[in-house]
C-alpha cells in the first residue's frame, strides 16, 4: 500500500503552527467535540433499547481515558474487555512511562531550549507523511491533522492536565531517537523523553481511579471476559456489540488467559468507542503486514506485548464499515532480549541503549551511521533484515552496561516504579539489579575477560561460527584509536561526545568515553539482539473528533476509535516513525478526544 509521494515536511508546514494553535485551541479536543456535535445529530442519552449511553471496547489506557471522560459528562458506560480485571490498564501498565513534552519545566531545568516549531520540524522529518496529506481521501490526510493537534497538545496543556491529576516525572529528560544526521530529518533535536515517576502504572492510576469511582456511582459497568466478535450495525449506524463470554480467569496480570466460551452477549448503545490496541502479539498479522521496504519479516521475533494484543478488533471494525489505513507501518525494536523469567508467551524485553556500545551484524560487521544505538530504530531494523539474519550484536563493556543500559517495562525498573529514591540513587555506584540479572541469567549475554574468549562465546551461542576474531578485533581497535582525542571522524564517537555535552546524559545515560578493549572497563560483554514486536502505527482512520471514517471518508455513524487501534489518532499520527514517548501520549490524547466527542454527541 505504497501510495503517492507527497512531501509535507515543508517550510509552509512549519510556519502554520500558529494557525494550528488557533484551530486546535485547548489541545484540539473541544474543537473536535464541537465538530462532532454539529456534524452528527445528537443521540438520545438513553433509550428503551439501549443498555447504556456508550460502550467502550478495550480497557487499556485509551479506553480508561475515554470512559473517564464519558462518565465525567454524566454518561452511563459499559467498559468491555476479553481479559479479566487483573489486566485493567492494558499494555500501558507494563510501559516505562515515557511521555513526549515540548518546552516543559523539566527541559528548562536541564537547560534544554525546545519550542513547538522545533518539535513540529522534528515530527515532520520523522513521520515522512507521503500518502495524500492534502487529499481528503488520502491515508495520511487525517494522520497529518492529528499530528498537528498532538504537537500542540504536547506543547501546551498535556503536562498541566496530567500534573493536575497527580502525575509527576523524573527530572532528567531522556534523549531517545537522536536521528539520522540532518536537522530536518528523523529524530529529536533535543531530549524530550520524560519518564513518569512510577512508570506505566502511575500513568494508568489516575484514570483507573476515576473509572472505578464512576463504577461505584453506577455510571460505569465493567464487563470483563466479554470478547466482542461483531459490531451491530442498524440502518448504517453502529448501535451495539455482540460477542462471547469467556470463562472466568484468576490469571495474574500479563499471563495468557483461556479462550473457552461459556456464553454469549449482545449490548446496545448509541455510540461505541473501539480502544482495543494493536497487533504486536499476533506474529502472523505482523508478518502479513510487513512491508517490502523493511526486507523479509524475521523468522524469529520476541514479543514485547501480552498475548491479548491480537488485533482482532481491526477486522471486526472494518467489517462494520471502518477504513484501515497504513497497515504496513509498524514500530518494532531491534534490541530485544529473551526474558529469562517470562510473563507472557515469547516475552521479550527491550534494551534502551545509551550511545557507546558498538553494533555489529550477525557476521561481525559494524553497522554504519545512522545505525547507532538510540538513533534510528526503523533504519536499523531494515539494515538488520537486509543481512538475512534475525539478530545483531552489541559489543560493549561492563562500564558501559552499568551506566547506559536501561530495560523497558515497569517491572524492570522497580526503583522508578516503586518511587524508591534510595534504590534509584544506587544506580550511581552499581549496575542496576535487573540489568545485572539479565547479564547473569539471560541467554543472550556473553561475558568474557578477553576478546578471543568473547568471540568464542558468541559463536557458541549461535552455533553458526560467523564471527571472525581478527576482523572483529580490527574494527574495535580502529574505533578505540578515535578515543584519544576530543575530536574524531567516527560518527558514533562524535555522538558520544555530543551526549556528554548534555548534563542529563552525563549524569545518567552515557559512560565516559573509553576504549572497548580497556581492561579497566571490563569485562567485555556481547549481547545478541533480537527483533522485538511492539507497536502498530497504522489503523482505523478517524477524524479530529475520533469518529471512524469509511472508505469514502464519511463518518460511520455511532462509531469512534482511539489509541493504538486508530494509529494513535487519524490512522497513523506517527507516519513511518516515532520520536518516542508518543504512544502513551497518543492513547491519552485520542482517548480524551473520543470520549469528549462521544459525550457531546450523546447530550440531550
């Protein structure tokens, strides 16, 4: 589905930011709600044939936010999910809690000069929208509009709204996706990754509290283990859902649950909001949608999301008239580890790397720029698949690992998740315990006191004997010679120097520049990196009020979508790539938008 090429990353697009701010006042949400009310006749708030004012399908972050907005407006809501109550909050609970803000208090405290104009420049250079931005029927038409609204939201009320709900952030701002090398190309020009104090659970918490309080008041009814199999369409309008009741489950959060059916159901409401997530745990769907530009889909991948992230509701919603756009755009990581203590099937954990580890392909050939740790995920993914192998290698030192390795996931960061300041401070003098445990127990790690021993371990791990000691040593020594001066021609070493110029990286994310073969920095460590599935960037196309559009660009009456199933807004707010910290934010923004618009549409 590689459509027409249209370069939206133009000066005209950047200069329009003040106009966008006017048009998307208050984050674009109130305007979207007004649009929905004007364009669609108001539904009755309740009726003889309705079980509630609204049905929300999916109890992840976007679903909780949408439900909270509906309940706050006085609507009665049915919140459905195929999983048990233990999984309330969905994928967001397991996240690192990173959020994308622009010109935040935390950035200013770190001396970072950011602006909406710079963020929009970075977003356009990263997204690469090229599928009919100016064509109302284009796949990127509404995605581009959502991107404009989202950057305004991240530059404006996003932080104050969340802070007002009690959310706080770690003061050191992270620098993710540093880019491909040009100012108007991919990547963040400045650090924007704000880690929530309490990680993913702390992002979920205020909305879960709101929804549980509304449930006590009778405005929200939870329908756990209710799997939607069909959207009911009556006279061209979505009027409800039907499906299967699954057997009760006491499975712990994240554990795979059964699909044994014990009954069926049909529920009706004037509006249905689909917030069911993406396809990351469905490897068949991932491979089916894998684009040629990323090479052949990997034969082996680790899974970065629980088994319930199955993508079922995409086809179900499409059958009801919704349009799926940009299904070939996905965001999978290249630094995946097999979890030695898995929670869900094929459980993988991502390394969030600093800039210093050397990156080699399966045969021990060093990747070139921009395939540097933390710079350009999608480009590196294509480079890895082009080798014909499903994995690559970090070669690093204990000193680098201790300072630069972070692991994705709330459960892998107990200090941040539990808000334990003393445990957090211990990172200064020791390798964080979760990282050390992966080094000691993870099957992807090789630890050695010499390079010959390391290469022998790498070849033994894969069983392929692809790494040549002399060639690997030559490349490492060439890089090490570049460390002697504060200037260099090696792009990665330039990046290390650049990172050390930012106080946040010096404090927490970048080891002092040193030779890989410096015995004082050892032992040597090699890490086999697997492709890790994660995010769906495309999805159901929605307008700025979250209404699902059909193939002709008209709203499907009574149907809304938010979160990952809608490409985090518009069917693909990120375009081809992400700046990071934008997935949770996309769920928050699109869930709030859809919830408010649906509440407006059902007003009496």
